[in-house]
C-alpha cells in the first residue's frame, strides 16, 4: 500500500484501449501502481459479460506482469458489504473499473462503503483509479448517464446522474470521436457550466495527477471544452429537441503527450518529438 499522504492519479480512458500488443495505457497505470509488485483490483460491475473481469485479469497478469490481481464483481448492492472485498480495496495500490453501463455502477456502488473507500483512498492514500468507457464516465461528479449522438447540442440531448466524484468540476465523455459525442458533451457543459468537458477518444487516456495536470496518453485525442468565458446558453428556454445556442466556449484538442492544467485551464501541446517510454 502506498505510504505517501497524497492524492493518487485518476485515469479515465476512452474505451477500446490496446490490451495485447504494447498496451501503453495499461502499462503506464501499472507502473504508477508499483510495476510487477503492484496489487490491483478489477471491478467489472458495469459489464454484463461474465468474461470481462477475467479478461482484464489476464492482461494485467500475463501482459503487464502484475503478480497480484483481484477481480471484485459487485453484482448487487449487498455485495458492496462483503468484508473480504472491502479489505482488499483498503490494501491495493490501484483499482481498474471496466466498461459496460455506467448506470449499473451507480445502481450497485453509489452511496456504498465501496465508493467511500475509493474516494477516500484516492484523496488521502495515493490509490490510483483507472476506468475505461463506462468506468471513465463514472469518475466524474456529474456523470453522463446517456445521450444522443451528433455534433450539434440540442435540448434534452444528455442525461446526467451522480458519479463517483473523484475528479471535481470535470465531466468525462468516452468513445468521443468514434461515436460523434461533441454535441452531448457541450449540452452537459451548458447544464453544468462550472465543469470542464473532457472528451476521450478510444485507446486514449487522461492521466490526471495529484497536481491537477492532465497528461494525454494514447493513439487518439482528448478534447477539452472550457466554459469559463461562456457568455450565453439557451438551455433554459429552448423548445424540446431544438438546437442549443452556446456562445464563447474555448476548445482544445490534445494528442499524445499533450498537457492540460486543470487549475489554470492552460493547454500545452505535445513536444515536437515524442518522448520514449
């Protein structure tokens, strides 16, 4: 267990991350957690596939060479009271939340001791939290539950719910470019204008450090929507399903090795030559 009294990394991943051939994102997560000596827990609760947990157990064991991996498949809220699983969560160095349906995560884990342990250990004890696809969305305080696809925001395009809340004032969306989700992320930001919008392409992660520096890792891009200077939105009086007017948003598109300072809201492009892993 990490003895440093500091916040751990929060690592939302856009889904469909490379797992078998040089899985850079997962390998970097493992490195943060202690490498081969890391103790990891996988939470496949969002998925209805029985093989999801074992698939990630295989990747972490056989590809990333982690010796200790626990699959904790919380299926019902009563499972979140299992003392043996809670004890594992108090001891591991990293937790990986798989994809699936993010509302299953809220239904099963929201308001439970599991959620409290994850938040508290990430904040105080250096626990690193990663989540892919639905697991990425779950990291937000205001979580995108579902929504329509398309580039233009419109009334009723997105529904929000309570997420885990380990990254404050950030709303995460996943499969961003592949599923054309610009409109729904803008709609979410119009509804919660104190939050930054983070759109994650597939096989792309945002490594958010304890200093609130976001590092992009992966083959796609991270889109950052900053509403700090937003001067108008029609979200309060738009007719049902009508396009929304949103004025003066700031947009950044960052690729591998790009940075975004969440506190200062400042983007830094990647170095001209990629750094070597």
